C-alpha cells in the first residue's frame, strides 16, 4: 500500500475518532460549580487536550491495524461493499 494512502486513511480515521473521544470525561463548569467570569456555564471545567490526543491516536492505530489486516490478509476492501448506487448503463 502506498505511503500516501496509509497517511490518508489514518488521517480520516484519526479525525473521526477525535470527535468520538472529545466528549468522554467531559464536565462542564456548571457541573463543577465553579464558573469562570466571562465564560458560559457549558464551557469545559478542565480540558485535557493531551489525554484526548493520546487516546485518539491509540484508538486510531488499533482501528488502522484492524483495517490493514482485513484488507491484506482477508481480502476485504472497498470493492466488497454492496453497490447502493444504481448503474445507468
């Protein structure tokens, strides 16, 4: 598999997983009872960016390895997906 394809697939996986991981462990300022002046109550009390980036990267690596194994060793790929668009030939 070409390097650019690997990077592109990993990049798409990483961004998708990021939006899944972001709300994990989220606590708003209203829930903590300490609202910082000039912010809304729903703002995060403590944003743990390093934890989010690390967890996103680890999950993305696991998903990419699963995809790589499925495509390389089991022959499962994009061509195996059902056609949902009719052909107009």
